[in-house]
């Protein structure tokens, strides 16, 4: 009888211990999930009162210039798209060439990729492009009806891929998959962000009610950490393969467009931005160390200021540079096109503004070797971000 009681007692104790361990284990899971959720929606608050006016030297420890070879055939027009790899510079020119120009890292022109026309491998119009380095190819989004043109990095035409969905902007997911922002149009209807797998369209993500909600064709960032930027809501999503995760919320306080206005009608929204000052993100870039947000401030009638907002993720400290619209810096370094893994913001600066910025006494921007040179094509300008103290 004593042995039976002892055995029963040990069994009861084990069950109690197991129950407590399960409770502890579930509690750990709960709290770890809660921490993950909180981390995934971290908020950064913008305080314009801490901004420094017109002093970009505060952000950069070094600046380098690469003049791009300029001929009648290689002229680059307004608002180009840029991608810089370890060995090449890829630029899509919307104005003159309407194709991708490839330069080496010294600025020498090497080749064109793509061509306008009606023949094999030619397109009538193009919006943007992606460099797919693992597969040694450039993909050009060449039609509003969802046609992607694939070329080798040597410029050789490979194939055409018809997705049959409107593409305002796109980026790569895993192999043969794309994240696509449709834009608002008769083909796709309301704005959508969706994952496209081969011939199978996945369920749309973030169904937008109006064209005001998502960002424009620059909504996918050109940086080591790939992101999708939802403008006015100012939500930042991280893209990793097939996953989409809300990571940050950018808060602009009283200059934030209120949620009830965003959830209202297009007319309510239009009336609000015509009558009230607000701030919105027009460029978002991120790598392992820094977050860059290019901001515009409107007072309802005109552009009041541009801000370069840089956050050091290692210590959560930030720096804000306010640029007045009439300042030459505003046009010369209006916004970067890429953030590299080496903490460099990459700009394309037109020569008149380059000549103005590159003056003695202008800190890290002055380079004597370039002081008397004027170029027709833009100057590729890389600005090394400094640790924010």
C-alpha cells in the first residue's frame, strides 16, 4: 500500500510540474509573439523643430563624384531611374533614350539594354526596370498591360513575359515571382499590391480605396533592405521573398494627414490637402544601419520645404536637414536614388547644381579635381552617411 501511494504521489507531482512547465512555455511564446508584434510596428516620430537648415555636411563624412560619359547618344534626361551594382551603373532614361544605359564604375559608357520599336525584343513604351543579378539579367516593365522584357546583362534579348495584370511598379520575390503594385486603372480596378507567381495571381494585399493611398512608381525601395512604402498612411513594409511585414510607422504629428480624412471620400481628401499643411514621404530607403526618408512639406498651396530625415538604427538617433525650395542644394541633391550596403546615399546631380555645390568652404562636398569641369550628363554623387551622435 505504501509503495502504491508513493507511486501515485510521484505521478501527481510530475503532472503538476508538467502543467507548470507548459504554462511557462506558453507564457514565453505569448510574450515573445507580443514582442515580435510590437517590434514589427515600431514608430519613429518626426520633429521638425530639431531640423538644421541647409547644412547637408552634418549628414555625410565623405562625398565622391563620378562623371558619366556624355555624347549625343548617351544623354540622360529628367528623372531617370538608377541602380548601382558593385561593378556597373544602370540608368533608365525616360526622356531621350527610353532604354537602360550601362556605365562602368568610372563613368565610361558600355552599352544600351532594350530598344523602342516594333521588332523582336522591342517595346513602344517603358516605365521602370529591375536588375536581377543572380540570373544575370535586366527586366524592363515595358507595358501598362503587364509585359516584362528580359535581357541579359550584355544587352542580348531573351524573352517576353506576359503577366496580364497592370504594373505600375514591381520588384523581385523568389524565382519566377514578383511583387506588383498595380496602380489604379481600368484593367486592375482599385490600387493593389499583389504577389504574382508564374501564371497564378495570388490574393491581393493592402486593397487600396483610392489612388491617394499608395506611393507612386518609386514605392519599392532601391536599397539592401527591400521595402514597400504606403504613402500618407506612412506605413513601411519589409519584403523578404514571399513575405510582406509591417515594420515601421512614421509619425508626423499635427502634420500627419488624419485617418478619418484618408478613410473618407476623394473629395474630402482633396479639400483637406488644399487647405491644410501636411508632410508626406516621397522617397524611403533602408539598409542594415540607416533609414533614409525624403519628405515634402506643403501648406495646401505650394511646396514649403524638403527634408532629409536620417535615422541611425543602431542607436535610434536621428538627424533632420531642412532644405528651402529656393536653395541650390534643394535641386542639386533633391533626393537620393539608392542607399548602398556601404552606407552611401547615391544621387544623380546635374552639372549646374554640381558646380554650385562643389565650392571651397563647402566641407565634404568640395573636390578640387572637379572644380573646373562641367559635364552635360549628370554627376553620380555618393554621399557616405556618418554615425549620428
